[in-house]
C-alpha cells in the first residue's frame, strides 16, 4: 500500500512523507504531491524512510520533481533514502540531480 502526505513545517517549508512502494501505479500520486509542495514552499524535504520499493518510474518522478524545484528556485532534498533507491541513484547518472540530506539511511557512497 502506498501513501504520501505533505506536512507544512512553517511559512516556507514542508516535508513530504512517502510510505510503501513507489512504482508505475503510484508514481502519479507522488508526482502531484511533490508538484504542489514545490509550488507552495521554498524548502521541501522528502522523507523516504517508509518507502519499501522504488523502480525506474519512481526515480523518474523524483528527477522530474528535482527539475521543477530547480526551475522554481526551490530547495528539494531527499532524506532517509532506502538502500534500493540509493542503489538506483548510483547506477544512473543522477548524483548531481538529486540532493540527499544528512540523516538516517545509507550514504550513496556506502551502496
């Protein structure tokens, strides 16, 4: 089961919490939530600690959000990146596209 929730953390910041499997079926839900968060906040943190799975479609959603954030001048950071996503990030040339915040979860260098 997939769930995405946006928590506003102040006048210009929010956290998007993702739980479950991010794939072709659930990607549009995350895409919509991230687009709303990016257009209403200058600082967006995506907490992935509850994400169980991410395929290439999910990676594409995160990359599209990073492009939108960059175009709007919004700081978008991933936090608590699960091992499966960290591995995808290392396999594809995306290391400069997505910012990973310090916090729980594997470092991309450790995968």
